[in-house]
């Protein structure tokens, strides 16, 4: 598998970054975020997982050594620990770091904001847990085709722990058909798993992988004895449409299995990280499993 191209050296050249995103469908930035900020979030979430018995007894929580009680995302026993993680203010504030919001705005060419549904991925070792199948975010996010996703490792993520891989150039394939699959999202894109343009790296805390909603990507199996801890944050232009949630707008990830933000944010000093700006245009969702989804025009000229 090929190595991701590091774009950190071109961080101040929005034109170069937009061209690279249009060509490859992704941008990777080694060390974009301060390590101490990511480390603080890692430490808080590791303590939650330890107290929830997801980590081996008497182990150092930061080592994330999985216990037999660590479960696959969405399964029985998942939502207690996940609700505590979704109640952690520092986790949500990571999504609105200026390094991320300003980057999204420069790529989109206008003011951008973060979607409130900030996702934490806790990947137990395989084969007990299925990795996230290869997919395109557009079917799940909907709204604007130019919504951007950032994937952040909150702990070290070499390939053997199931770091993310991306299919370079895949946005040019358009919206792909899908089939049912195990793992988070429960849908797999009909793309070539063995194509030579799959790329990954050995991720470190502070690294940021950014990609568009038509980029095919997925996790690899976790072949270690540790949990892989990462985050997915999504950004869109203020003028672009946002898909309306089935149970209202601006809900937490996995709501209603996870309580609403009114409950999650009790005791917080600020809720700005999970608020949708005024004036955003909302549109209805469509069935993400339908076969024929037209590829909308993109400002990145993917297609």
C-alpha cells in the first residue's frame, strides 16, 4: 500500500491544496494539531474507557490495552462508555480548533463550520470487531457534496492497529453503488479493494487526514491487543445545504441511543463547539441505500 502524501509544507497555499484535493481526494498533514492538546483528550477518554472496564485491569489507561469487555461500535454494552465520551467537553472542542476550521474555510473558499455530530471511533481488536467497511461519506452525510471530513488519531495508529486508508483519485468515480456489510455504517461501497492507489501511513497524535465526501476510505483490521482511538469531524461551507436529522437538527452521534446535547453538556463552560450557526439551509434526507444517486457538481472538480 502506498504512503500518504504529506501536505504540511503547502499549508499556506490554498490553491495548491485545492488542486491536490481535487486530484487525490485527500490531504494529509503530519503534526497539524498540538500534541499536548490531543494528548489531553486521549487521557480523558482513556480514563473513561478504563472506568468502563473496556481496558485491562491494572494496566496504564493511556496504553489502551483492551479487556474482554471492549465491544464493537453500536453493540450491547457500547453506549454507556460512549455517552460518557460524548459528554466530554474537550473532545468536542477538538473539532473546532482553529487549525481545522480555518483549513476547511480556506479549502471551501468561504466561512466554514463543524457539524455537531462529532464521532469518536473506538476500535477493539479483530476478529471480535469488524473494521469500518470501505465507503463514501456522501450517502451518510448528504446535504453538500463538498462536506469535508477530518480523521484524527487520538493515539498512535500504525497500520496493524487499523488506521484509516484512502483510495486516491476515487472521487472521480462519482457516487458508487453500495451493498450491505458488517461494521460501522453497515454499507460497503462497490470499489476495488486491491487497487494500487490505496494509501495509508503510521499515524501519530497531531496528524490530520482530510478528505471529501466522495473519497472511498475505510479502516483496516486491528491486529493488536489495544484499542484504536480516533475522531471524525466534518465541516461544510456556511452557504451550503445541510441534511436535516431524522429526529431534529444538530444532534449528537448515535442519538437517541446517546442522550441529547441538553443532557450531555450539563456542567460545560461553553457549548459553542456543538452549535449550528444561524442561517444554515436545511434539506431533507434521502434513503442512503438507493442504487441510483446522481453525483452533484463539486467546487473541487472531482468529476
